[in-house]
């Protein structure tokens, strides 16, 4: 099949491209950076250089594809430390560009990387933008089949805590404890997306993605052991402290408030209610596997 992948060669795009090429598919990878071309071609893919804000480019790139894989890359919109970026309007623009490009190109099969929390437009903080994009894509004609993939929080998000772990031996959050929470590995997402592309398409479907369920205290214990810092703690601070810290660091105000609201939904468990009603089979990459990879990064100078 001819498959077009958005999102370049990120945590998901790289293993997804490799997987699909190995299975004999013709893969075109959309990237905004021309310097990515050698890496894309080294995997056996074809590069298409442009952005998801360019409707004509997207339409041309999608034309002739059997399947398109759509994702919204936050970093492709702007820095979360840029106070002037309007993430809401950017997501709406991307969603509408995807919808129009799919219509104009004649593509009939879409796999959309959405997110946990996309089942509702309230109470999930900044994650509600994924609900908005799902809603836009759902306006496509009924003969366009869509598979919405909703991963939970990525293991790799913990890399954001590297400085705090190195300096303070702590992972800081507004919630924590012994309540288990689902996590997912990017490579498991890639494998699931590739799997869904080779299965029959019909209507609009949703698949949640998770790799393991571990509590925050377990996260600290497992990571601490892996990196040789057994005293590592998952430290809980107030929402006010967290918000003040993010704003003082120069974070975009909308992002900061959205992060606090998202963590509140995680802490209460409301973020995962629909997922647990549609509980997925867990992927193969367990948290202990990720901890070994984390340790390699932690010990790099």
C-alpha cells in the first residue's frame, strides 16, 4: 500500500516508518525540515518537505495514498515557552487542513493519532484540543473511514524531569501515590498503528493504547534503582506552586493552566474513565524496559 505519514521521524514516526517499509509498503514521510531527507531515505521512505499549515502541499502529498496517518505535533506549532503562540487556533487550523486535504485528495482511509481524554471536551485541560480535531475529522464524508488512536501518557514524558532528578532526586507533580496509572511506549504505539493499517477499515473506530500500569511511587522506585539513585522520590506539590513555577519559567499561560487541569483529571482518574470502559490489551514494552533506556540518557554527560 501507499501510506503517507505526518509527524516526520519522531518517537513514533521513525519506528512506524521502519515497520511499514519492512512489510513492503511504499511510505512517504512528511517533514518540515529538509535535513531529515537522508534519515527518511535511509529507512526506505520517501520524503515530502512541507508543513501541515500548507493546505496545497498536504493535498498534493496525500493524493494517490491508500492510507494517511495524521498527527498534530505540538513542537511543530511553536514553543510552549512562547507566550504569543495560540495553540487553540493552530490545532483548529491543522484539523481543518487535514480534513480538506483528505477530501480533495480522495483518500478513504485515515489513521489519526489522537490522545487519552479525546472522548470529551471538558475537564481535561489542554488535551481537549484532541477532542476538537477528532470532531473536525468526523465531519468527513461517511465513505472516509477513520481509526482514532488514543494513547495514554508517554513514558518519554519523564525525560522532562531529568534536571529535577539530577539536582533534587525528585519527580515533581501535583498528584501521586500508590494509585496505578497507565503509561505507553512510543514503539508500542507505532506497532499498533502499523497493525491497524493492515486490518480492515469500516466507519469510525477508537482504540486506546497503553503499555503498562504503574503507580507514581513505583515509577520513582524503578527509575531510582535503574539510575543508581534509590532515594528518588515522586514529590507532590500544590497546584498553585506548580503553576507559579511554570509561569515564572516563562511558559505560555494557556499551556500552563491546561497542564494543571490535565493533572487534576489524571489525579482524580476522570481522564481514564472511557479508556477503562474500553480497556485495551497492554503493549509489550513494560516500564522496567523503559527504565533501562532512561538510565542510559540519565548517565550521559
